[in-house]
């Protein structure tokens, strides 16, 4: 028997040995199954069959050999072998059947195993896919959450969600190139800038909506701010009424702000208007998170500049209250500037003081330019006063917000110059009309009430107590004086109205008022009165003189009034009006004109004298011209000149009598008079005596009598029995000292006795 070799299923000789030597069917199958179990079982079965046949042949050869030597044993063995062979054939048949059965089972098992393997692979794939889907779902959930936050306008949350998604999911996934969701992560990573842009655009959309609402709200915000400033003005006036010392502290001063801090008022958040800066802060925060702060600043600045341009109209109306009015423009600018200042304080990184001041200066310049252009159509000072009030309210409001108002203050000076010019023009016309329409008669007063009104508006003091006056009465000045006084007071008030509430140049008002008042009184009143002195009506000239006298007094009172009213910043010392001296000087002009008219009348009367210097009889009464002359002088003294001051009346009388004496004396001295006899001298003496008696009957006649000394002494010389005394200097000085040294001899030469 050949030695046993190690088991090798490719060596079927050993396998046959193990199969043949199996002690039982179980062992037989245990050795047979491994040989036939894999996919090449059919080939192995064939080879096994061949080996078994070879084994059988070998056994036959061996049997034959044994049979030749041991015949009986051989025959027995043959028989035995025959049985074995039969068994082998049967076994072979059974093996073949079993092989077919095993082959079928093996194929089915292989199919099942392959199916199992496939199933496990699918399950693993499914598990991997499930894990990948879970991870992908997390990413997609984060993306959806970010977009949901965008939809709900929670932009910073959306941005934070995208950032968290990147850090937690996308970056780790992208770093692992073999990750299942790598492509998805890459796709979403590439979409993040688009999502960030969407957030940025959504934020800017909300911000633009906010900016639009802010622009629409600006005017109303400015209106509320103006109203609050007006309320502060009213409170400050109440404080000044209680304590005049507070008048030294203007609106927005530290003292006023201390008083006003008890009642805090937020212009941006009150019952009327609420400005929510949340959209702005959110947009700033989002762009800061996106690293786009500088771009956002530039975009926001450009938008505000555009809104500023939309705020400024092409023109303004200074006479209407609609949307094109100056107040509407200034309210809009105020609201815009307040929001800018509030933005700068809340977000200094967004709006710098340079940006805000640049817009402020631009808006102020535009408002001033539009107003200046529209001023050309304004001819009413009250409109300018209203404009000044609106601008002053604007200045005080914005000054409280820390804006520079120096340019606006300068514009108020320009506005004041225009205002002063319009006032002067209007009052010039008023004065001109008053002077031209006056009746130049003493003003009649019918009642106590009327008298009080006139006295209250005029600079006039009556010597008598009002209770002693009897009405109707007559005041010395004509109606033009109180009317002018009313206009002067109105003029003063109108000027000082401009300084109410806010005007930083009180010295300008003081100086302009003085010059304007001087010009009005000098050019429109005094000059107009002087022009009327050319009148031939003595009563009008006298009334002009009286009016000039009262205007001089009024100017002196005005000087004191202006000193008291001028601001503390004005230079101290005396204040004089040129008009005062003008009225004073032109009083003399009026007096001269009265002298001219009175003397002209005297000349006319004396020219009517008809002396018969060589008459045969002595007249029994004074000449008609002399009676008319004295009657004229008496009448004007008791009527026309009655309202003049006493010293002026005495001066006029003095000059009139002096002139009358000279004119009477000139009659006999005339070259036409060749001879004078005693009767002619008597006629002249009677007229002189009549004139002397008239003067003696006047108040202070003894003072006026000196004007007739030369005339009386001349009559005495002609009637003297010793005319030679005149040529004796010592005697002449005693008796005829007033007689002219040349006139005496001339008259004595003409004198002839009867």
C-alpha cells in the first residue's frame, strides 16, 4: 500500500484513498463533499471518477496478479471484487446523483451567498447613504433656517446661521475629500456669497424703506422741533417777566438749559413722532459682519446726499403757507439735520462730524440762496419780519443740536438791511403824506379821551393839569405832529421787533435805527416843512415854526429813548440825532420867514401912507395906514402868533416894530420929499404917537418901546424950537442920541416954517 500523502484536493489519488478507506457513510460523505463543493465540482467529479476508475484498474491488475498466484483466493477475490465492483458501480451511480444534487445545492447556496453579499453591500450602502442624508439634511436644514430667518427679516440671525453652518458642517466636510456629501457641501459653500448678498440686499431694501419714511417724516419732525423751541421761548419769557435778570440769558444758554432740563422732551420719540433707528443699526451691523462697513458708509452717505437734493426745491415762496413756503423748507432741513446729528451720536462709525457738517452747510447755503432769490419780490416789511421769525426759530432749534449757525446769523444781517430799507421806504411815504396833507392849523381837541390819546403818543407836556382844561380846546401843534409821533414810535417798535427772540447784532440795529430815523426826520419831515416856508400865508409859516419847535423837543426825547433802548454791547456815551440840530436851525429859518412876511406886510401898509408934508392944516386923527398897521400887529399877536413861544413872539414884535419905525422914518427921508412944514411934522407925530400908545399897551411894552426911540427923537428934533442943539454933540447925545447923525441934518434941511 502506498504511503499516505498530505491532503490536497487537487491530488485525487489521496482523496480516493480516504474515500475508499472510510469506515462509514458519514465519513465517506465528509471526505467526498469538500472535493465537490466549489464552482468547479463537475470537473473535479470527472477527475475523481477517473481516479476511481484508475484505482479500480490498479486493483484489478493487483487482483489478477494475486489470482495467478493464488487462484482460489483469486477467484474468491474476483467474486468479492465482482461484488465490490457492483457496489462501486452502484456507488458511482449514487455519487453521480449525489454530485448532481450537491452541484444543484451548491449553485443555490452560491446564489444565496451572492444574494447575501449583495444584500449586505446594499445595506451598507443604504446605511452610508442614510448617514450622508442625515448630514446633508443638517446642512440643508441650516440653509433653510437661514433663508427662513431672511424671510422673517432676522438678518443677523440668518448671517449667524450661515456662519455656524460653515464652521460646523461645510468646512469639515470640504476638508474630507472622500466624504459622501462633499459635492453638496461644495455646492452650498459656493452659494453662501449669494445668500450673503441676498441678506445684504434685503437689509438695504428695509433700510431704503426706512430712509424713505424718514424723508417723508423729516418735515413733520422739524415742525415738532420748532414747536418745542417755541414752547421753550414762551417759558423763557415767563421767567424773564418774573426775574428781569434772566433777560441777559438767551435761549440755548446754560442757564436756560438748566431751567428747561426739568421737562425732558425727546424730539425723536414723543407722542407726535417716533423715529426707530433699528433698521439702520441692523444694516450697519450686518455690513460690519460681512466686512462691508466702508462700502455701506459710502452707499449710505450717497443716499443721504441724494435725499438732501430731493429735499431742496427749485424755489420757495415767502408769501404762502403751502409746501413751497420757507417754513416748510426749513422744517424739512431741520428734521433732516436732526436725524443726521442723532445718527452721528448713535453710530459715530457710520456718520462723522465732517459728513454731517458738510450736508448742513450745503442745506443752509441752498436755503439762503433760495430765500435771497425770492426776497426780490418782497416789498412788505411785515413779511420780512415773519421770515426773520421763521429763520430765528430755525437757528435756535438747530443751535440746540450743536450746529453752527454763523452763516445764518450773517444772513439775518442781510435780511435786516432789507427790512430796514423797506421800513424806511414805507415810513418815508407815510411821513410824506402826513406832511403834505396837513392843514397847518392848531389841532382841535374835543374831549378828554381824545386829549389823552394825543398826549400819550406825542412828546408833549401841557402846563395845565388835564382836569383844569376845558373842552373843546386847541393844542399848539397841527395834526401832523402827533401823527408823525405815532409813526416814529411805530418805526422804533418795528425796528426792535427784529431783535426779538434771536438776533446777535443788536449794535447793528441801534446804529441803523439812528441813521434811518435821522434820515426820515431830516429828509421827510424837516426838509418838507422847510419847503413849505415859501408859502405867503403867515399862519401856515407860524404853524410850521411851532411844529419845528415840537419836533426839536421830540428829537431830544428820542435821543434819551434811544440811549435807554440801545443794547449793552453798544458804545456808551451821548447819542445825538442830526435831526435835532436841523429842526433847531430851521426854526431860525422859519422865524426869518415870519419876519419877512410881517415886514413885507408892514412895507405894504407903509407904502400906502399919503402924507402931505406941506399941508395947510393939522390932521385930527392918525393916518389910516398907521391904524391898519397897529391893528394888523395886534391881530397877528392875538391870533396868528398866539401859539408861538413867548420869547419868539417878543422877538417878532421887536423886529416888526423896529422895521415899522425904520420904514416910517424913511418916509420924510425920501428923495421925493423936498420940504416939510410943521403941519406935516404934526401929522407924522400923531401917527408916531398912535404907534407909541399901541406899544405901551402891549405886555412888556417898555422893552419894545426902545424900537421907537429914534422915530420919537426925530419928531422931537423937528418940533424943537432950537434945532441947533442937534449940532452940539453933548446936547445931541443927551436929547437926540438915537437920531442918526446923517438923517438929522437932512430932515432939518427939508424943514421949513409956515
